[in-house]
C-alpha cells in the first residue's frame, strides 16, 4: 500500500520528551527547516542540581548545532582529566582532544540545568513549539502519519514522531529503562563551592571501591558525583548534605575537605546506574526512538549525554538532506546503531569494573579504545 500523498517528505515532526535528547532533537530539526512540536508533562525544563561533563565529542556535536559558544559562556572550559588518589596525589591524566575545532575548548563543565536552558532557548528561537504540561498517553506508530494522543483527549498528527525519553507510552513497547540492567551502583550528585586550584575534571580514587568525580562548572562552583557500591555495608542513600558530608569524611583528605565545604541548604540527588541498548531497529513505522528511549549508558566517560546529542545531530543532518522518510530512518539506523553499541559496550564495562575489579581492569585503556570511536562525527 502506497503512503498517503505528501507524507514521505518530512515537514512536521513531533517529539515526546523535553529532556536533553528531546530538546537537542528539536534544535536540530528546527535548524533543518522542519516544523517541530515538543510535548512534556513537566511545567518547564528540568533544573537538576548536578553537573554535566561536556566531553570533547559532545563539544563537537553542540558546535554542529550552533550551541557550543553559548555553553562556553555558561560553563567552565577545561583540558585534560586528572586521576588522583584520596590525598590528591596524581596517578595519571586522560587527554581531552579538541574535537570542536581550534576556536573552542576541548571540554566544558556546566551545571546540567544550564545546558538544558541553552537547548530550550535555542529550540524556541528557531521556531520550535514546546507544549509543557502535556502528558502523552499514546502514539499510533503504524500510521502513515502517526498520531500523538494527549491525556486531555487531543490528538496531533505528524510526518514523524520522535520518542526522546523513557516515558511509557501506549502503542510503543515499554521504555528501555524497564528492560535495561540495573547495576548495584549509585551516583550521588551535588553542587558545591569550587576548590581553589581545581581547573580540570578530577577523578578521585578513594579507599575501597569508592570513586568521585569533581567537575568545575564556573569560577565559583563545582559539581561532585560520588560513586557508591550499594552492596557495601555503610552505603546508605546520601539524601541530605549531612549524610553526604559524613560519607565523604571517611574517604580521605581530599573528599573530606570537599564535604566540609558543602552547604547545609544544598540538594543531593541520587541516581541509580543502568545499562541498556535497544535491540533491533530504532524505529517502528514512522516513530523513531533516540536518546534514553534507545540507549541507556552508565555515566562513565561522559557518553550518556554525548550519545543523545549525537542522535540529534545525525537526525538534523538527515533532515537537511530532504530525504524520504523511509530512507531517512534507514540511514539514521546505519549511522547510529552500531556506533552506539560500541560505545555502550565500553562504558558498561567501565561500570562493571568499578563494581567488580578484575586483573585486567584498566579504565585508562578503555578510554583509549573509546577515543577513536568518537573522534569523528557519526
């Protein structure tokens, strides 16, 4: 059966989810000249009290979307990742190549909320429409022009629907989070005063299996992420600054001093570590899955966010080519599925090694294996 006239060329795209992947996809699609509508149940863009490490390949893809300079203005440019012990003694350094070009820094630390605001503001400036407080309850995937059904009874028809988050939507199989692997790990995130002299991302290897990442996000502020093995005794949820301060106090001088600087009114957010990759095609009919709807990566090496924005950059590139829908979906899968699987395998191995170190454990070697995969755009 032939498609309805006028639907094979993509002129109107609906996006479910206004998180990192959804807003990046909105920016990319709107820049390609497509009419974009985004739907999210939240009242506005999220403002998590955490940092994001804008790693080199993410800098490159944000540059392709025209957003890297705005991120530099709202973040902290840095080069190189230092790995130190609990007393601040250097072990080794991981290079951060300047993939975004000579005018841009190799990497950027930012408050996560600032990156989301950059994406939202850019999407709106380029003509995208974001429907806040709109809960999507269903998507009719097989239709030549798929429908998005809202909880209030309204239905919207599009040439292409993009699922850009982990929401459970009728008509689409369960979100990837439901089938992904839940590792017995947790990252506790908090923003705190930037330690004097901290001018690059620093990994702290504490006693036992505890690790922490410190990311400068401004001249005054840094983000701390503390990795906890939930199987270990004495690893309760660090839900308050006092609890996190107590946890840091026994992890060596460097982290203990960070804990002492933690404000009592700070917000600590715990995030479980998950790992999952969509099996098979990333689209069903005219519904494309990207971001955390297609891949759930542990946060190691900064690739969870980077791979979501890479999805958006590839989508925008294909939309600019004015391809028919079936060809666009096929090319998207060819450019993203295998590459995302290779990245997913490496970062998931890093997470498992953090849980259960082996004689072959070598996180620096994993970083070196990752580098050539992400050295060039998809």
